[in-house]
């Protein structure tokens, strides 16, 4: 029971700690992806010049493509496991906050187990539904920096339920906990050092 508690605590600490540490970092203004910037329109005009027929270029590169591309970029970033376990590596973002490791990589098997067994627990299923809704809503913003913290709560519920479910009377799972805890401590210290105010 104690091992499980320490594992869960170390798993859920990094994201809020680094969020607190980066709270004073300047934020990029948050707008809807439907507010099209002049630079985006200029980019479209530049792209259409590459086509031999101007009308053909305008059909394939129009204002709707700006919105669709932004939505796809945000959606793929929000569902990318690298966003949560590896600080967006290998496609790090410009803003420092977005590159934080939200959960230690040793929790990946727990999350996989949790998502496979969503239907076993009512709260896991509800959390996954809320998670999906939040991901879709965040995808409609030009920048989801720090607002994506809302995803922390359903993910933590899934993590806690699946950890408790997986580690009940399982000696192999207990060994995995013992193996994981030192790695999680090192990862937490590394994150604090990287994102602590200079």
C-alpha cells in the first residue's frame, strides 16, 4: 500500500510543480483558431503562387485550410504521448512550458492498462469522456499553453484507478513499483532543476 502511494504521488507531482514554477513566464495571447491572422493569409497567398493555375491554388490553399491545419496541429499535439511523457521530444515547442514532462515515462504501462480497461470502472470511463471533450475544445485554440492543465485531472483519475486495480496482490507489479520509484525521483528532480526560476 505504501509503495502504491509513493508511486502515485511521484507520478502526479511533476505537472503541477512545473506549472507552478513556470507561472511567471509570459503567455502568448490565447485566441480561437477561427480568428485568422494577417500573416496566415499572406502565407496562403505565397503558397498559391506555387501553382501554375491561380484558381487551382486558391481552391487548395484557402482560409478554411488555415483553420483545419491549426485544428489538426493542436489535436495531434494533445493526443501525442510524447507530450505527456517525453516533453514533446523530438518536436519540442518554442515555449518552455509546453516541453515539460507531465508524467514519468514509467507510468506508460499503467496508462495503457487504464485505457484498455476503461469500461471496468465508471469513473475511468467518465474521466476518459471528459478528457476527450477537453482535447477537442483545446484544439480550437491557437495556443493551449497552461490551459491544457485541465487534462491533468481526468488523467490522474485514470492513473490512480488503474494503479490500484493493477497492483492488488500482484508481486510482479510490486517489483515494477520498486524499480520505477528511483527513476521517478530522478525525473522529478531533473524537471524541478530545468524549470525552477533562475
